[in-house]
């Protein structure tokens, strides 16, 4: 079976008037099967959002997909290379409006403040399914109900500002589902919410994923969220996917020093009291402009040795779909680290 989404050797570059192009994301290979969840995880600025926006061809004007393919293959259809489409072409607009939707941390980036949520969702449904206003409203009410908005028929007449943060997030999810997408891209959708609402929204997304059979590409910097929802995980650092695979394999025995450091920085219940003493990762992520030659993690890696600064490590298969990029692995010098 062809995967729903396959990124092959994707590179994304930003141009600037007075400097050389900056490669923000390089050599990215990702695979997402229909109905599954892939989490992209990493610190801010590592290229997660840029990668997601490239899939929808919603990159800023100064950014280009400078290499690679983004193959999208909904069930029963031919694969399309999204990287080869014009961002505003009809085929791309069809994918964007009908097959792939996106939700964000901030619901107001997809909801209009001047229309009721019901009118906005009705309009999407009429556009995509050619329904009449009355039928569209019935479907809107049922969507609002499915996303857990109480009193959906009355709430449909509310403006976004009249809803709480959690309900607005739910309204945005209803909007994203209105086209029954094959793929939902979720960029930190729970980051701004309190812990309880966050858990409720994650549960809701898991339930909707089952009901709709849609795949999710879920972007987060929170490994707890990854553990909750991922089938597969890809760990990004400064534009590179440094480790990826089945979430169970990667979490049980992370092989890349960066993943190992991330895992150590999560407070477990037993270690919560030690939270203050746990040192996460020393130093900060350099900007993509100052990416070290060779391995991008060199400037922060406690294991860096001589080949690291010279060339970028290749991919080492660990087993199953688990892969990591680190010179220690090719030289067999790094043992799997099992987090306590
Ligand atoms: Fe550290 Fe070298 Fe491995 Fe990079 S390649 S993660 S610098 S040991
Ligand atoms: Mg981001």
C-alpha cells in the first residue's frame, strides 16, 4: 500500500536580499500512512512548522522547496507530487480545501472575528459539498456537536470572541473537519491551553481521527503529547530529522544524543520534585544561518568527536522504521540509552 504522505529528501530554503540563501530544512524523509499519527517534535525554530506549511504550499513568499518530493496519495487516487505544483494552482487548492486541513495554536488564525462560527462553517460546507444553506447548517450543527460544543444549534450563532479559548479551539477543529480531510495537520494546537483543556482536546482529536479515519501530522515541542497520540515520531533539530521511527522504539531506546537529552529533560512523576535540578540541554539552538558544518548538534553535543564537525552524519537503520543520524552509530560507539 502506498502511504498517504511521503516526503523524500525535502529541502526548504529562504532567500534574503543581502545574504546567501538559508537552508531551513534539509534531507527530510517522512512517511505517514492513512489513519495514523506522525508527530514532529523539537525545540522552536527547528523547522517543524515550515515543513508542515510546505505540505500545504503555504510557505512565505521568500521560501521555496528547493529539493525533493512531497507525494500525496489519498486512497484510490494517483499520487501527486505537491512540491511540483504551483501554490495557487487548482489541483493545489483542491488538496488544501478538500483533502488536507490545518489547525493552529491560535484559533483566530483560521476563524474570522466578524462572522458567527456557524456562518463560517456553513460557507465551507456549501463550497466543498455544494449543499444548500439549510442542509449545510444541519451539518454544521452536527459538527459542532461532534467536537463537543454544548448547545451546538445556539452556539452556531456565536462570534468567536463570545467563546472560551477551549470552545474556540473546538470550533476551529469543526471547521477543519468540514471538508472531511484525509490528513489533518495540527501545529501546536494545544500549546496555549491549560492542562485540563489540553487533555480534552487531545482526546477529542483521537476520537475524531477514529471516526473520520484521517491521518494526523502533529507538531509539538511536548514529548508528553507525543507519548499520548503518536504512532511514529520524527525528532527535528535545526532543520534535520535526527531520529525517527515508531514512537515506542524511539522512546524506549533513543539513539541520538539530542533525543536522549530531550527524554532526560522530561520530568517523570518520580522525578517531579527534582525538576529544578534536571538540566535540560546546555546552550541554545543556533540560528539556521549559523548551522555548524557537519552535524548540526555539534555545538551542544556532549559526545561530539572529530568526524562530527567535518561531515553530516548519514542515516543509520536501527531496526523496523527506527533510524538515527549520528556518527557514533556508524562507529558503534553509542549504546542505546534507556531513560530512567
Ligand atoms: Fe553528537 Fe557527533 Fe552524533 Fe552529532 S554526530 S549527535 S555531534 S556524536
Ligand atoms: Mg512552530
